[in-house]
């Protein structure tokens, strides 16, 4: 398969457009492609095209779009991952894996045991970083959709948003067995896939009892067996398990 590149301005065959700077550098400095080489281009919204490099140099890269390609199928369930922000660069791995498996959006969440604030995340341009990770993951796994990386919210704000929205989907809060009065095992979920859903996963230290109580009115408490799983691996495990339950795999 020809190398794939992200070009958000790609619309229709015949268009000539410039690749974003990061993509242009990857094309010229890493892959060392040149004018006339065949590539593929996707716009992050589901469109994918054959393309030919029109020009590649220090000033950038231009490609000419060719035939429309059939994009990789997206998951039937539009699953949003509401992930408590993890320490260091662990969120990069969560974003990479969640995009690869097929989530529709990622909502970073600041909780009681999260060791960073929303303002610090904004100041550190973390959303932009995670967006770049999402693009890279989409390129590697063949998706033509780049999931939205939303602005971080506190758990309190997110719960207000969830409570105010009337959705045909469901919100599932992943908890440890025994920490909530009403829980459901993942294997007992209705196997009929909902059109959309939100999966909430806590930080390294887990949710506090107060957070679980606050979420009980708008979230279903979901358990995933008795094993202890690293916080940075939990999203990949839980998303995969949900998709398997809903017949996605």
C-alpha cells in the first residue's frame, strides 16, 4: 500500500493541495518521496483518495488528488472515551490505542486524583499534542477518520453535560467490583449495539467514593472482572471488550 498522509483540505479528485507541515516533513525527510510518486491522502472526516506528489521541496509538498478510495469501515457504535488524564506521557499511549481500536472521540477528564489541572493542560498545549498522536495512529491503522480530541473538562462539568443531554446511547463508568451498590458486569450488557455510548475510565488512583456517588444518577457502573490492570492499559482492554460484546469484532 502507498504511504498515507493526512490532509484536512482534501475534498475532491483533481484538487491540488499542500500537505500540513508535519506531513510534508515526514514525506520528504523520513520517506524521501519525490514528485511523481504515488501516495494516498485522507482528510480525517472519512474521505480517502489516491494522489500523486506534484512537488516536494523545502517550501512544502503539494499533492494532486486522484480517485476516491473506499475508506476503512468505522465502528457501528460511536463510542466516546472519557479518560481521566494520566501521569506523564501515558495519555499519548491511551490516545494512540483508542484511535487504533476505533473510538469516535476522546474526552480528557480532570478528577480528584488527577495530578494536573485543566488550565495546566491548556497551557501545555496537550490537546494539540494528543491530536497529533491521533493523526499518527489513524495513519498507521488505516482509518480515514481522526477522532475529535475534546478540551479537558472536570468530572463535575462532564457529569453536568451528560445529565443535560438526551441521548439514545448510554454512559458507562468503569469501576472496581464492590465499590458501588449497583454494578453490571461487562458480560451482562445487552449485546445489541447502541448507536452511541460513552465509556468513563478513572485515573491511576481510581475514582473517589464521592465521584462514584455523584455519577450514579447519570451513569451505569460497569465492572471488568477482578484483575488489576494498569491505568494506561485499561482503555484498550475495555474498549476491545465492549466492541467484542457488541459484535464489532
